[in-house]
C-alpha cells in the first residue's frame, strides 16, 4: 500500500508537464504566481473544510502548484543569470528544499502536537500568500506575448525532438527512480536490521536532510568551476558507488548511517548540478523543458516506489 500511495503521489507531478508551460506562453512571473495561487488555494480549502477527502485534494493542489512554480522559477533564473554562474544561483535556490526539511518538519510537528493536525496549514497558507505578494512586487511585469510566439504544443515538439533534451530527461528519470527505491526501503531496512525506533528513524531522516544540504552547498561551490557535464558525470558515478557500498558498509549502524549520507549527498549533488545544464539546452522552450524535467523526476519516483517493495 505504501508503494502504491507513493506512486500515486509522484504521478501527480506529471500534471505539471501540461500546466507549467504557461511560463513559456504567458511569462515567467505569470507561471510563478499561478503556481503560488494554486498552492495557497488548496491550503485555504482545507482550512475551510477540514476533512480527509479535502485533505487529499489539498495535497494534490499543493503538488500541482509546486510543479508549476518550480519550472517557472528555474526558467526565470535561466533568462537572467549567465550560464557560467547559473549553477551557483540555482543551487542556492535549491537550499530551500533541505533547509525546510531540516527546520520545517520539526516545526510542523510541534504545531500538530500542541494545536492539532490542522495547525500547520494556516501557517503554510499565510506563507504562500506572503510569497505571492512579495513576488508580485519584486518581479518585473512579463512582456506582452509576441503574436508569433510558439504554442505550447510547438514547444513540446521542440523538447521531444531534441536528442540532448531526451537524454537529459532520461537521466532525471533514472536517477530519481534509483533514489526512490532507497527512500522507500531504508526505514524498514534500518528498523529490521538495527531495531531502531521511530525517534531514531527521525534522526536518520535528519541525517538525510543534512546530506542533501551538503550536496546543494557543494554544487554551489564547485559545479560552475568544474563544469556542469563533468560534475554530473562524477556525481552520478559516485552515487553508483555509494549505492553499491550500502550492503557492505551497512552491516553496522554507524556504517549504515555513513553509507546513507554518502548516497544522498552524491544524489543531491548530481541532481542539482543537472539543473543549470538543462536550463541551457533549449533556451527558446526553457520553461517547457524544465516542466518536462520535473515530470521526469516524478515519473522516476513513481517507478522507483512501484518496484521498491518487490525488490
């Protein structure tokens, strides 16, 4: 059941493939604000009608909003930051994922413990609203769409007829599938092998958050100077070695912790290093390609979750 639930969650990410290209057709700011609006609307809906079916709908809207906002943001940065410095800037934006995981998850836990399960959602809705207002004020107005601007379907054809784009999307799908296999299995593995309780598994999750933070920081520090393709190749190779080391180092609890840290560190470094490269493959369809990239990650996670429990 867990793998089916995770597969369903990841498949929601494929909706971004159809919605996120709004940032190519209508502008980057429009794409970002649309994503934030859907995100916040989903939260407000749950606050007004707290129930399990609405909770599921809210999670779906949150994911859809994220999958629209994220590619539009990457395309916006790709438009304005030179390729030579783009790795550092995009890596800094990626720090939001790991920092929110490390700091946000404990905060949400405290709110739930003191005020009930609904407590985090008003806080998140306020944050979404503030982000909407801030970006509306800070980001310049989108230029008026040109009359000869390619349609969304034209951009899709550009993306899926480009060998470089298809190879990049394949990389995203495969490394995400491999990562999700470990995501689904590691908690059960550590509980069965070392009799860890929930608190200790929470500490292991925090260790993964630190590994992702380190991978993002390493990307910001070295990827631009090292070269994006070379960084991706080295990161993917080290990630494969880290995966192969799991059954060897994982015979003891310290070894398991070290091997998991290395696995998630190298995965995050590879993933984040690939983003600036992807933003430069098709500048004329940048948001559509980045939306396709997010969808590829989601498809990879869905496949990984589906096969993980069987493996």
